[in-house]
């Protein structure tokens, strides 16, 4: 592409691609010698040289993709992704970088692989009877992007407001147990704000440098908001890390009900968007397209808060989770510690498995974990219960 | 730079209703198009909902109702509409310039500037916004019809040796930008590295009491780092959202560093908030010598970069060009740490400072509180007076403050001085 044809500009930071062409690739290539993230592992000087004169149609450049990874060298133990998409086309234009990042992050997912989408809750077996003495709450979340709009790192104020407007319109048409209300961050009253905090619904301006460095917090709190149904079991975040984050949750262990509401709500929202001539970003290779490559495919994290005081101290706990393709977190979310033996257990995968498959893994896996906990409580061994690698 | 015709065709936002020329994008008023060109040469349309169609620029105009900064005070919808499709030759836009002000609404008591320049041309291309902001921030200096005097002839200074019973240290700082390279909010990695190279090469040419050494942030050893911390020289990655929202911390710590002379009285920061920040300082009250070294060092560095074909960004309307409009003109802050136990408790202290065109800060710098009775006293103005004039103002003013303190010590009364004129 002739970059002189496109005078697209970036609202944030390092975008002057034409200017950069006055310098060699060596002169522009970032110093990644102290870095440990997926982007840094993959981005050689040669790759940088090959990709740096490209832009997506909206003007997103290679340096825009990698800025967050350059600014955040990473952690020796936690491997961050280090790149983001500014629009749907990013995954195509910069596939030479993103395909290997995706492969590394998503357990060997190849550029030729196809991702299966299945949002039919009838395909889930069981899941309605996780023991509420152990499983305190159940939750499923994902994200959705509206095709034709730039993603949070790159969108203009006008686009972001457009996304908000469309989303509020679609959500406003939901009825039955999904009927609810939208709270714009910049207009909410003190009482509304306090209620949302008490409900643990309110999201705040991102503080993580991983997000800030990619420009997602620009113009805060303009066009950001929270929608939830009257029952407080279905929640949508507008314009936080993605266009939409959709969350279904309730107390107790009826994951089936949570997942059914999740699927029904998402399908309904998608229909409402289509009626207005809009669709979600999706393709058969990457599934649902979101800002961070780690959330591609289903973008789904289905999990429970579950009491496992004995099992969590067992030497094989980590191995068991690994075989079940599950992940543990503290109840404060990613990077928090467990409190009082209560863990957040969720699927480790996002891409390459369908929504039904992932929630099935959670349901089956948590059932087993609770059985193991009960065994250990009764002083019995759990060796017979050890699962195979899924 | 492309003709305005080409600029219309290639600008980021094209209103379907308004842009009819050759782009084949005539709409019937039902949607706002943003046309871009894809690899294959086809057009890709981005579609906004109808509600945003009628007022296309208002769709992008920031919500500044809760804002209190200079940018917000002057960025009307009309000014936004006029400037939002312009870019500097390097591609810097209005939205980039104002991003920091949009993201940081400000404080009811402290009015921040709320915008930055990405390159020298920003001040021209976006003059319709920068000029009123500059006028407000610089106490009435009007870039449209005034000229800024530059004078680095330290021999013109009268006096300048303070009573060291009161003055603990003296310091003068400014900044300089290298013409032809983008400023910290917008520079590419290669440009930033070029700034580092140009400046470090020049500083290596300094001799005598100015001879020194460069410490790159990416390469300094543990010992060097500790020494710089002990000397209070080390600067860290900016955490203030005023700076990070403007993109100045990108790629940290690449191409950032600190240079200082062996005597530790002349210090240069590279690629922090500006291309360079230059600081001359010493303990005690010899402001004269501090300013002499300041001028000599700056002039030497300028000569050395000119030998290689570079120059500083400067023009007679705005003086030295720096990232933040608040630092235009001289970019100079000359100040002392001075102990004024009695005067600081006198109710007339603020008015005296005001009339002397001085500003007080805590000894930790801007927005810190004073510790004990020691204050950082410096010039209020930056633009519209020369370096010599501003330093003289500080010298005369601090002497007056010390005289007041001495009078109060002796039980005598003090007078509020007549206000000194701002633009000489």
C-alpha cells in the first residue's frame, strides 16, 4: 500500500509513519533486550522492517500495535501479550506478527485452524447442580466488538460515542428478565454510583500501564457506561477494554442457568444490532475479534468462586487444574490472592474451543474438584480421582 | 505541504454531506462517512448512526463541561471545527495536541495548560488555539503582535551575590529543542535517539569547568544510579498523567539520559519532558555565577550543535520553542532556596511576592509545601522578558525579601513594594 495515500491520523502517540520512513528500520527498531512478552519474543528486526510501512485502512500502524509491549517489558513469571489491535483489519495486515503471537498464546493454534462458535445452551450437559455449599457464585463473561468501528486503542471520540449510542439502543430493547437500565459514567448520580459500587458492578478508569500505554483510557469517562438488568444477573460494560464486555452471573452453583442467560442475552443483542445494520466482528479463523489477542475466539471466561481449603493445599492441585484445562485466581480477579480458601476457578482457554466446550470443561472440572475436596475432608485419598489431560 | 485540495481529500474526517469533490462519497444525509483507502484501492466506509450526522464535528468535539484548563477555556466548537482536520507537516493533529487536556480536567485552584506541541509547526498550524492559551498563561503576552527578547549576556547582571545567612542555594533552568526533530509527545524512536546523539556529541565538546559525562538511562550501572540519586540528579519515568497522557513516556527509558559536569554544577536532562532541560546550580547565594555558567554553557552547546548543522528551535514571536506552552520564551525559572521565618508569616507576604513578580513553592518543587521556613522563590514570568531581565527581577526581588526579613528581625516595619511592570 502506498502510505502517502492515507493521511489517517492516530489520536494517540507514535503514529507518524511517513516521518519514520526517513529513518532505517534499525534506527526505529525498539530495544527489546530486557523484554519478556509475546510480542518481544516474535518481533525480530527483519519482521519489523517488513511490516513498518504498512497501515490498516484506518491508519493503525505496527508501532501502534506494539507500543504497549515496548512500554511494558513484562514480568519474568507472567507472560503478557504485548500487542493490541486498533481495528478488525489489524489481525490481517499484521498477521506476520500476530499469527505467531496467537499460536504461542493459544496453545499452538495455527493460522490455518478454524474456530467453532457454539452459543446453544442446550448443548451443555448438566451444570445445574454444582454444590452450593462449596460453589458460592457462577459467572460467564465475554466481549464483543462492533464491525466497522475502531477498537478502544484507536477509536476517535465520535466512534466511541457511536458505539455507546448503538449499544444503548440495542440494550434498551431487551425485555423480560433481561430488561434493564444504562448508567453513563459521566452522568451518574452519587446514589447510582454508590449502588453500583455496592453491587460490585462499577468499573473505574484503567490504571494498569498495560492498558494505558495502548491508549484505551483516552477521553475518560466520555462514552463509557454500565448497563445491567433489573435482576442484576446480566451486565454489560460499554467502552472499557473492548466495545462491549458482557457478563452473566448469580450466586450459587447453577452454571447452566448462568450460561443459558448468557447465550440468550448475547444472541438477542446480536439480533438487535443486525436489525440496525450492524454486526459483531467475527471470522471463522479467529472467532470473535477483540482488542487483545488473548481474548480472541470465544473471549469467554466462565468460572466459579469455590471453597477448596483442603484441595488447594494438596501438592497435586496445580497439576489437576492443568489437566482439567482450568486456571485459578484469587477472588479479586486476575493477579489477586485467594482469601479463606476460596478460589476463582475458570477455563484457561479462549480460542480453539467453542463456548459450550469451555463451559462444559468448567462444569465437569469444578464438579470433580468439589468431589475431591469432599474426599479430603473425609480423610480419603484422591489418587483414584486424578483426571486425564483434556 | 500538500495543497488544501489534496488535504481535503486525504483528511481523516470527511463529512458525507460536505465533501463532494472527486471522492464519490456523496451521501443523502443519512450517514457520516469516514473514507479510507485499503490495500486493494477500494473504499472502506465507516458508518455512524444518523444521530451523529447533522453535527459531524460535534460528534468528535470533546466534552469539556467539567474541565478547568487553558485549552478548555479556549477550545470552542468553532475553533475545533476549524482546526480538527489540519495536520502539521509531520502529521501531528489537534486531537493529539489537546489529548492531555481532555484526559485531565484540572483542578479548581490550579489551572493547567491542557495542551502540548508535537513539533515546532504545531504552534503555527494550531495558532488559533495556541495563541489565546499562550496569552492567558503568560499574563497577557499576545503572540499576535508582540516580540520576545532573548538576552543571554550575563555581564549585564547587577549584583547577584545574596546574603548566605538566608539563601541556601541558587539555581537557573531552562529547556532547548533541536530544530527539525519532533518533540517528546510525537517523536519516533529514531528521532528521540537522534536528539540524544546530537546533544551528547555537543556536550562531549565542553571543556574546563564545563567538562563532564553522560549517563544513559538504559546503560547506567547500579553504582552510577545510586550516585545520581544521592546527588538528587536522577529523573524517573514520568508518572504525572499530565505528561503520560501526552505520550511523553513512550518507549521509556530508550534514548533518555543525564549529563553533568564533573563539578556537579551544570546538568542536562535528555528526552524527559523536552529534548533537553539545562540546569545550572550551586549551594549558597552566588546567583551571578550560576547565571554566568548557565549562559556560557548554553552558548557553548549552541555553538557545538551549529558546527554539525543543527540549531535550537526559536522564533521572535515565541522565543525558544518547548513542548509545553507554559515554557515558551525563555523557558527560564531562576530561583533560590531562602529562609524567611518572619516574612513568611506576615500577611503581606503573598502581595509582596506578587508585586515583585515572584512565585513561591515548597523546596520539593512545584506543588510541594515549604519545610520549616525555607521556600523556593523564583520568577513568575517566562515569555515577554529576556533571560537577563528575569534573572535581574529575581535578584532584586530576593534582595528585597531579605531586607524585609532583616527589618522584621530588628522590629521595624516593612512596605509592600510598588508592582513592577511586566513587559519592559
